C-alpha cells in the first residue's frame, strides 16, 4: 500500500510540474516595428486565422493564456513597407521567449521550440546560400553555360534541403516539430521516402488530421506514379464544354498535364520555358493540358489570353479542391505529369530538360 501511495504522490507531483498556461515575452530589435501589432496566426485548410494579437510598445510585446493543444503556429507582423514577417514557432503552455530583428524571428524556452530553431537555422542557411547563387541567374550578361551551372547548383541546394527535411522528419516522426516539417515538405519527397517516414509513426500520430490527409494523398499518388496507367480527368474547358484527358492520349507521343493557377508566382515564372518547349514540339510529339487551380473565372481566362498560353485548358474553378488536382494528389504547384501515347505515366514533376530527353528519344 505504501508503494502505491508513493507512486500516486509522485505521479501527481510530476503532473503538477507541467505548465498549464503559456506566457510569451517578445523583444523587437527593429525600431520601425514599434507601435505595430504582432499576431499569433494559425493556418487550417489553407485559411489563416488569428489566435491573438498584441501591440509592440517600447520594443516589447507579450501574450498570456491557456493553450489547449500544442502545435506549430506563426508570429506575424505587417511592416510599413508592405512586406510582412511570418515565422513558425511551437505554441504550447510554458514560458516562451521570442526575439525579432532584421535577420528574422527566434523562439526559445520550451523543448520543442529549441528543436524547431535548430531545424530553421540550418534550413535558412541553405536558403541564404541558394539565394546568393540565384542572383547570378538574373545577370543579363550570363552565358548559357553559366546559366546551366546555376541551374545545377540550385538543383544541388534543393536536394540538400530535401535530404535535410527527410532526415529531420525521420528522426522526429512522432513529435510536433517533426510532423510540422513533414507536413511542410512532403511534396518534394518521393513516394518511397514518404512511406518510410509514415512507417515510423505511431497510430496516434497517423490519426492527426494533417498526417491522415498526407497518408491518403500518398495512396493516390502511388496510383498515379511512374509506370501506372493515367487516371481520367474530365472538366470544363474555357468555353464551358467538357474536355477529357483520354481524348488527347494517343494523338501525340506525349501529353503533359500542367497543374497551375494564375495566382501562382512560380507557375508564372516557369511559363516562358514551358511555352518554348511547347512551341518546339507541339503537334505529333507533344500536347499540353493545363489544369487550373483558379477559383476566379475572369482571372483564369485573362491570364491564359494575356500570356498567350496556347495549349488546351480545363478547370472546375474549385481552387485547391480541384477534382483534377485531387485525382493526382497535387499538393503544390506548379506540378506536371507526363503521359506517353499508350496512356502510361512516364514521370511526375520532371525537369524540362528531362521532358526534352523523352521528346527527343521518341520516334520521328
């Protein structure tokens, strides 16, 4: 009985040591932000919601309250120049110190925030190096060989960042931060890499809504991966008439499905090279089917016409709820799927140089 009594007492003491409220103390080392409001924001189903706000006074701000469930949220500030600060931290009960300066945001004080900071410091260092390399890409005097060298270097950075995300997600498969990293970066991983991380998850982790969503998407992606038969998409074209992917298969050596949207910056940035590829191979070798994730008819049609995107286009104007995107487990754009004349998928998200190799190898 004594042992049982001591066990109960110790259990109560341990439980009582866990903080039941959060206290966030922030310091700001950027004078222009004095008087601005700091927001704690959370993104759920791609929609931003505000949890709390506080005014920066004398370069300080504070939050207090009760956190019902620990999770990754964001510190956000709208700056006077139109730019904004939006950085993640772990929102949990305990004492959290947040510091904001020109170099970014740091959050310390709790174990999970310390883990997140180590991850962000490493990842941001790669981004900084990549940004320096990319600046030379916009040099108008750069030769084609120099641009190719920049492309190769950028691809190397992307591989390093992805490898870092995979390692961190693997090492922290059942932690708040590990789930955040996996949920933010899984789209750059192969099906095999994602499945290995999922296999490390406990049933409780797999039941988390975000993780359950990703696991379901992996199953769909496997059905539309390299070597699989294409999955039919049939949506309205720009004239409102239904157009089926199957009506294009077999008429050219390859059909490229291009998932995009008028509001997608990277899509617009990659458009000139995609247009050049189409101009070179359209006809017997290549057809492109643009599947737009727009939800605004006017924005979709105006962009197609203004940018003179002369391939076929379809959309149900449902944004991220696009039936076409969901059939191929598209979670980020731009995204592409290349299908041969037999209806077999030969690759997803291939580089344009890789698509060029397939087109060049096709029988003339």
